C-alpha cells in the first residue's frame, strides 16, 4: 500500500535522516543545522566551514553507512552546505 501511494521512498528518506546521528556521532550531529533529501541527494547544512571540508573527505563512507542503516540504497550523493 505504501508503494501504491508513493510513500515508501519518503519513509526510507526519513529512516535515513533519523540515522544521521548514529552514523556521524553526537558531536557532528550537534553541528548539523538541517537535513533533507531531494532526488536521492542528501543535503546537509552545517554550522562550520572546517567541518564541511572534513566531512567532504569521508563522503563516500558516510553515504555507504547511511544507506546500510536504511537497509537499502536511498541516496547516492551528499551535498554539504
């Protein structure tokens, strides 16, 4: 039924966003101002330029771990802002 109404993908996105803290840890979670998914891309707004740069080096690992927590491939890219 969820698939019929197109809610399954949205629920997967919510599950992925809810796992952000577990994947990146409490320190980075506290520096995160906003998270949202558009067209399989996770947009992450951070309050630190240095952290933004640091996380860009670990982008592929973060994508892999978030998708693993969600139980399927929900995103294929992350944009840090």
